């Protein structure tokens, strides 16, 4: 349960902080809907290491970003962010380039730590943060963790193996002859495991590779706000393994009530207020879940659908900022099937 800081007096027109990279068209679309719902949008650049170099302060009684005082801001939306650091420094040819890369690495670590601390502090104060960087983004950026967490909770994730052991990879591909290989972190294309890949399994020693049993059927993009599936779309593509690389259009798709309830429960289990899920609807009526994005890119679905989706996200943010009640904010969200 989120609790509002009792020392903060609500404004008649609640201020909603919206974070993204500077000039984000997606954030502009959300800003318009926040205004339409009676909120005052405060648009902020999230990239501490960018050319604009936003200034922040946290601690000693201060909580500011780009000079904006957050004492009266009760709701925050984060478009998305992720550390730009590698897990280790790349090999360098000489001392000067190594020193330059190490400086960038250390700066990025500091940017990431400060950004995470800022939003986590807001969360601890009882503000609505959509979504905290310390929870949902970690699951999104470590997909092996996400799939095992979903399976352990009884949700329908495909069988997945991440390994740098050629023998483990060979055994998995023997058990699941129809498989895909996909990135373990962030975004990237998924492709089918081909017969010629089987003679190259020794190469997985170089770095862990994620294999997953292939789920066949229609790709469904499911957008969730609070405790409601707001928008569910069938992705019409050219039929490739990765529908994102050959998308043609979207069609409305009605999920079974039980499937909607499961997705909402999983969203909350991951600590998310808003997310887009990619799932597979098989011909036999079953569903398999492929991914959950806590800061989804949505402009590809078209301006009209973006407006409907962001109307509900803005309603959630503004209602919470006015009431301080997560339950009241959640109850205000409506499905786009019933605009």
C-alpha cells in the first residue's frame, strides 16, 4: 500500500513528473493526456550523462531534479532508462584508451546509482513511481531471472535455458527440437535455432546464450495499467519468428478473463504499475508469455491507440496525485474496449 507523505499539501492541479530522454515524442503524447486529465505535467530529462546534464540533489532536506522541487509532486512516470555500462571494461590496445574508457565507465556507474537512489527515495516517501528502476527494470534486463520467476509463480512462461555449457545446450535442444535463441538482456531480435547451429555449440563457451522452446501462434501485445488490461492487440506481421521485425498492423484481441487476471497478478508480483507484455496465443487456446517491458515503446501502435492508452495511464497518475489512494487510482482506470 502506498501512503502519501502527510507533510505535503495536495495542489488543486496536481503536478506529475514525466521523465524521458530530452525531446521524446512518446513523453509528449503522455504530457498531452496528463493535461487533459487536469494535471500539470513537469517534463524532465532523465539522462544525467547527456549534453544537457540535468542537476539533481537528494539528501540534507533536498529532493530536486533540474531545479524542480519534488516536495509537492506525488506521482512520477519514467519512460525508461538503463545503465549504459558493461559488466566489465572492454579490452584496450593502449593505456590512454583504457583510461578514457574507465573514466566513462565510472561516470556511468555514478549516474546510474544517483538516478536509482532518486526514484527509490520517492517510492519510500509514498509517492507513486511508474515504475521504480530498482525492481521491474532489473527483471526486464535479466530475462533468465524473469522467466524463472514467472515459472516459479505458476505463470505460463516457455521452457528456457541460459548456459555457457555446450553439453547443457545440447541436452536442452534434444529435449526441445523446436527452439529459438534470444538476447538475455534488453532488446534484440529473436531467431530460430537452425540445424547448422548444432555443430557450433562449443561457441556458447564465449558467453552465456539463452535458448527457449518455440511457442507458435499469434503474438499479442498486452498493455496493463494498475489492475486492468487496458489494451490488447494482435500483432499482424509477415510471419517471422520475431514479429517486431516485420510488423504490418495491429488488431484488437479479447483475452479470456482468467488470462487477464493472471497477467495483472504477474504485473503486481513484479512490482509494476504499468507494462506491456508480449504473449503467444496458440491455436489450441493456450497462452505462453514471452516478455514484460516496464517502460514500453508504444508509438508503433498508432496515434489513436496511443491516445487511448495514455489517457488511462494519465488518469491513474492524476487520480493518485489528487487522492493519495492507490485503490482509488486503480479503480479510475478503464479498459479501452469501453472508452
